[in-house]
């Protein structure tokens, strides 16, 4: 059985079990002394062993009492879980509830002023932010966590120059660089077509079953060979985009 060392109740239970085993072992030793060594062992030595066993028995009883008291109180594990449930989760634009326009509007009502007063004060931020940034949920996601990190560093209960320095030295430059990568050469005109179409699909999601079988039963070998349909779906230009191999197969 595995015991949680962070939980006093389970730790006490483990200690009681260990002491009980020790008492049982010593009891057998005392019995052997009495039965087989009475000719050589003194009565004083046997009495000392008896006293040791009795002392351990009292210790076990004390632990059992402690275990009873701990069981009547919430364990530290449950208390920690309760405390963790009170911690506000990190906000995510990608995970905000659908059909809740009020929640989305509340986030943007914070983000837009912060971008104007803080983020876009940096020239590199202005240069990397595409004008169509609102069409890119990954960009909104990055800006949201960056704003919350700035708030923690400057205005939160743990605000410090160390956190502020980390924001300037690592977090803001990292976001600025990634924003330029997410929407390189993109602009508002690029979003004229395709409105209402599904934005994200997982490639080959409908063909996952053979990969389950492969990874479950033969992962030391190569995976399933792609079908012509999969190649066409996964290559721009279809089959003609697949280079010829040495064997003449695509």
C-alpha cells in the first residue's frame, strides 16, 4: 500500500503498522528466550525483554490514539486541495465559455486599454502586432497572459522588481517575437474570404484508428503507410507535390 507522506493520518497509520510488526517480532523472540534459552539467559534479561515489549505496546496505543484524533480533523491533503480550489485559475482566451459574450467583452475591455497604455509603448510591439490581430485567437491568448503577468509583477500582492525585470527581459520579448511569427505578412484583407468556415481541424483525425493499433501493438516498427487520400489531404497540390522516391513510388 502506498502512503501519502504529506498526510499526517496516513503517516501515523504507517507508523502504527510498523510498530505492530515490531511488537509481534519481539513477542516471538521473548517466547523463544523463555522456551529455549532458560538454561543460559538470566531472569533479568528475560524481564528486560518483557519490559521492552510492554513499552512498545504502550507506544502503539499512543499512536492509535493520535490516529483517532487526526481522523476527526480534515487531513492536510484535503486542506491543501481546498486551498487550491480557492486559487483563481489563469485566464485563457481560448478557454473562455462559448456563447458568453459578457465574459469575452470583459476581457477585451481590460486588454484594449492595457495594450494602448503599456504594450504598444514599445516599438518592437507595434512593429510585430498585425492589424488583423483580433482575427487570430492565438495572438489574443498571448496578449492576455502577458497582461496578467504584467499585473502580477506591478500591481499584485507579490509585485516585485524581480518579476518586473522578468517581464521586460523574457516575457514581453518572447510574446513580441511569437506574434510576428503567428501572422507574418498577414493583414485585414487576408480575412475577407472563408467567413463562417471552421477555423481549425485536426489533420487525419478521422483516420486515427490504425495509429492506435500501431502504437499499442507495434510501436517498434514504422507506422501505417499513408494512403493516397491522406497524401492528397496533407500536401498542397495533391499527389503531384510528393517527390519521386528511388523506387519510383510516391
